[in-house]
């Protein structure tokens, strides 16, 4: 799905996304995923529009949106930073990485910067234990993360000079 301009009327955006899936209730998760890609979270008015367009109870939409951890009802930053704190990453000092990111971004885990450029989340597992400690920014993976690599990684997303040394990026 190509992202729809989120500045368009929410009903137009939702109609485009829902129509892409033929308004099938079995496609609800995929529809919500596309909405989240578009807005970086699931806005209430978007979920209300989905319920109306698909002739489903709003409670069902909320039920799906709150059941799956990958959905967010709160806005995420333009760059969503996610740190794995699962066992493999934890023993490799993931907590130190989280502390560094909180200091550098000036937010706590679960927060978003005032300019909405960054949000920070810690999760139990990202499924790439051999790369721990692992950080993702949007859909990019940064493995074997260190405190030094955090600065380089953030600079890439802040639009500053590109890091001269790869930050452990994994395809």
C-alpha cells in the first residue's frame, strides 16, 4: 500500500485504504496496519471511520487495536526508536543503551520528543538475538549496539552528517 497523504480528509484516507481490501472484515488487521503506517498511530477518528465504512462495531476495531502490541493509540515520532530488552540483549547491556537514548533524546521510554521527531520504546524481543543489543529505528536494524554507535545512529536520523562508520546496520 502506498501511503495516503495524512493531511487529506480522514474519511477519504480511510475509504482509500478500506476499499483496497474490499472492506472485508478478515482484512481488518491489514487495514489497521496501513492506517498506522500512514499516521504513525491509530487515531480515534480513523478507527471510527473504519467502523462506519466496514459496518463493524467500534468496539471490535478497538478490540483488535488494543489486543496487538504492534498497534499504538498514541502518536509515534517521525523516527520510532525501539530497543530490545529481551534476555539476549539484556545480558549484553541493553539497559545502558536505553539510558543513553533517554539522555540523548531527553525523553523516557514510551515518550515522544516535543518536536515529534523521535519516540522511544523498549520491547521484550525483536527476534534477532544474535545481533544484541539490538535497536531499530523505523524499519532499520542496528545490531551489536554500543553507546558510541547510538550517537552515530541518531545523527543519521537527525539529518546531521552521515556517520562515517556504519552503526551496525543489518539488511
